[in-house]
């Protein structure tokens, strides 16, 4: 090689290295991550509340061998953002949420690089291993909603949705300001919702449904089938205690019963469950909250379509503060977008990019959103109907569809 050729080759090599370094800075870690130094802290913070021994997740991630065996599954599920399970976009482009289970892009790149490198272990820490994130606790417990009996899911139903009519025994109206779900069988409890029954007629309907089926409770995979039922509590696995925004609360009426709907998943076995819900209560709150919905009900989803959008617009007739929401669709849903418009300006309220029917739940904004009267709200849901041969419409059944955003709000 001549001197000129050597100089040109050296310049070319350094140019390639420089370009490669710039690209790596934007897309991947500069070194190969290891389990103990880089990956274990991420798993402890975001995954171990479910992926623990006896948790709802189908496998444990408490040590290196657990993580190594499932490294590729971890990589795929995190890069697709199907795990950790949180359907709302928490990136900050359309709000962030107190309960957001969300990995940063850098954390996702770290896990991907680690898995593609063969899941290296690295040096074990000299001190103790990273501890799972401590779940929140209530300041106090004023009442406990107790099933008072056990229920063992139907062996023929991999996903068993069961409703239980429970009497809290209230002598006066109170307001829920926080709650903590205590599962009897955490490995089965996928999510639950507690509803208040506000009228004697609806209470009679619930009791009739309960009496019509043998055993404890009644089947309710598609709907609780009780009118005038209000949402009170909603939680998924590993969520810990949840406090409603300061100064707000949801009313529980004296003398009225409740309905507890639980989704049991039997991937980790079939066990008897007796779930309890601890409640933090107040006699009064400065701002009584309600849960109201915006919905696109005139759904007409033609079959064999990769993407079908359906929308609805509703006016905002009074000044409101939105504190959080629960998006809801069925199994064809893939995405949702909710926005508010006032004086020609649009504000993003919620976005769902990867809907999963089995991972829905309630989340509160880290910063509440004020809406002024005279504007409007618009909801758009997106569906994939390629697996259907007939048109799908609105309905209560799981094979029907819905398009709803339930908002926790107060009137100003």
C-alpha cells in the first residue's frame, strides 16, 4: 500500500467511525448493557409488581436466570409497548398519567441491545439487588368492601368475568377519596371495577341477576346489566393504593348496595378468591366528582378492513376540570383519540396507540385539564375488522363494539 493509499484509507476509516458513532448516539447505547447494571433496575421499577413469584404474570422476573430465559420475549413486548401494560400514550405528546406504566425510549433501547447481545449477566452488585417499586398505601382505611365469601372461577372459562352484589352497610352518604384493592388470589385477578347502585329498582335488577345463576355472583363478561350503576373504583394488577385528586371524591349513597365486577384469568391456575377493597372516605369534599362519558354509539364497521374510524362530537355546556379517564373498546379496537376544541384551538385529551381489551383501566392526569363551556369534545376510535365476515355494530356483547372514554371530572 502506498503512502497516499494508506492516508486515504485512514481518512475513510475515521469518517465511517464518526458517522457510526453519531448514529449510535441517537439509536443505541455506546456499550453492551448487562443484566445487573442496566436491566435489573428497569425490571424492578416497572415489571416486578406483576412478574413476581405468585403474581398475575405468567412467569417470574425476579433473578437473572428468569430474565435470560425470556430475554427475547421481553425485547419484543417492550419494543412494541405491549408491556408494561398501559394503553394510554404516556409519552407527553398527549398528556401524562399518575398511574402510567411507561418505559422511556432509552430504557427500551437498553433492553433491546441487551437481548440482542445474548442477555449478558455482568457483575452482580456488591450490595443488595434492586428492590421492586414499593406500591402506594392509603393514609388510613375507613371501610373495607369484602366479598365475605370465596369464588372459584369456572374451569371452562379461561377468562371469567363475575359480578358480586355487595352491601357496604352505609347509614349516611360518604365520598371515596382513595382505595386499595387486596386480591385474595393475586395470580388470577386481572382487573376489577366497583359500581354504586343508586336506585331500589336497579338494586332489584342486580339481585335478580344474582339469584338467577347458581353459585356466588353472576356472569358479566359483556356488561353488568344493571341500569343507574355508577363507576366508583377500577384497578388492575400490581397497582397499589390510588388516591383521587386532592379535594375530590365519588359519592356512595346511604342504604344502597354495590356491584363488584372481577375479571379472573386462569393462566396461572384456578384458585378460590376473596378480594377486599380498602376505602378512604370523607363526609364531604370541596368538589364532588362524577364519571361521565363521551361515546360514539352509531358504530357501523364493515368487515375485512384493516382500519376503520368512527367518531362522535359532543358539546361542552359548562366549565369542567378533567382529572383522568378510562378508555373503553372491545376486541376489534386498535386505537383512540379524544380531543377538545374551543375557539378554533384543539387540545389533545387522550390517545391510545395500541389498544388491548384485557388491559383497560383508569388513569389520572399528572396535570388536570380545564375545559370551557361553548367548546366541544370529539372521540375517534379505530378498528381492525379483517377477522369479521359481517358488519359489526354497537352492543354490549364482547363480539359487538364500543367507543367510549369515561372521564373523572368536576364542574367548575
